[in-house]
């Protein structure tokens, strides 16, 4: 396994752990830990996609990172609504 492949697995695991914990109702989708796991995993995968010139994957992960960052910003500003 190359370093890039190891980093890809780490990024994917961050996303999958966040998703799994949210599905198990351990984490709320607006929890700092959920948002940070999503941001870290998707940003890592976006950088690797950019380096590998994988434009579709870069689009997916780049938008995922931006959405996580947006959610984190809303949370930090106290603009989270509970349904």
C-alpha cells in the first residue's frame, strides 16, 4: 500500500465513522465531532483527488468539505435549529 492509498483509507474511515455513528444515533448531524470528522475526511480526500487529477472525485469531496465547513460555521455562530 502506498502512502496515498493509506491516506485515502484514513479519509474514507473518518467519513464512514461519522456516518455510522450518526446512523446509530450516537452523534447528531450538527455535533462538532460529526462535522469535524466529515470536514477532515472529505478535505483529505479532496486534496488527494486534486493531486491525482481525479476531477469528479475532487468535485464530490470538495463540495462535501465545503458543506461540512458551512455546517461547522453555522454551529459556531449558534445558528443550529433542532427539529
